[in-house]
């Protein structure tokens, strides 16, 4: 079986910790790993980070390029991403959280994977996925969305996806009840819930840390969205989160 090759880069914030243990873990399973030289570079510009993505896509030697960053800065790189290079390659792009905007920009070209490889609490499923033995790592196919806060960064831009007849997936790491309700209110005011067919809600980490958090999410969702709603906590920022195909 072909040895999978993956790349690890950052289109969002620079990393504060080394990836030594992750790389060793992957290489012990015969996965070839390449690291971006910009992973820890606090001076790297959006253009430079995007160019690393563009270079790897043009090389087209990677099975998957995983973004291992998070934070705030991924949308700064969007104008510099070579969309034709992604179209012409066979490489899949994966990331989560702040990479939600990039995932949704690339998805109409070729599906992307909502998944953070640093949170590999399902390592066996990850290895099977990389070796294309199965897709047990992936829970949902062909959805839009991702992290609710970061998805809204695309609002008012040419990059906001066409949601007509689609399934929208949303999760959140930070956000108390008031903040989450404000996000839902913005989505209503954008007409999002009028367009979609289904809404899938994953793990809302901060909200669910409170005893009444799950009830609060049900109240908010059912107040603002009148379409079918599925609550599924298996996807989110937790260590053993499953993945989702964005397309």
C-alpha cells in the first residue's frame, strides 16, 4: 500500500509548541510528514503563509495538507490563496476552528476536511483514513460551515457559500449563552436559516461546561431555526472529535 504523505502548515496564528510528538507518532505508522518552515514564525505575513499552501498544491505530491493552527488570522490569507492550484491538484486540505473560512472557500472547488490532526484522540481511525482503508474518521459528508464564530467571518464577503438546500454544520469552542445567541441572530438576519434544509449542531464547549448549557443551545436553535435540527456532540474541539467533509 502506498505510503501516505502529509504536510503540516499554518494559515492562522503561529504555533507556540513543537509538533515533535505528533510527527514521531505519525512516522511510527509509516506516514511521511513535511513541516512548513513558517509554523512558529511570528513575523510571517499572510502572503508568505499562503505561498506555502500554494507551493505545496502546485507540487501535488501530498495526499492531505493539514493546517495545525488556530486563533484569528486565517481569513487574512484568503486573497493570496491560489485557487487554481488547489483545483489542479489532488491534495485535500484539512483544518478546523479558525480555518473554517478557508475550508469553505476551497470546498466548492474540491471538498475539504474539518479536522484538527493535533487532536488525534482517534488515532487508529486517523491512520486508517490516511491509508484509505476506510472513512470511519468522518461522521458527515457534504456539509457547509464549521466553527460558528469563524464561519461568520465570511459574512458580507464574496466568499460566503451558497447555502440553498444545503446542510449547515456549526460548533463552537468559546461562547456563553448570550454570545451564541448573538451568532444565531446574525445568521437569521442574513437569511441563512431560510436557505438551508438541515442544521447539525456539534459540541459547544464553553456553553456545555455549564449545567444548563445544552438546554440553552436547544432553546436558541429552536427559536431561530425552523428547519430540521440534529444535535451531535461527536464533532467539535474535544480531543476525540470526528471529522466532517465540507463541500
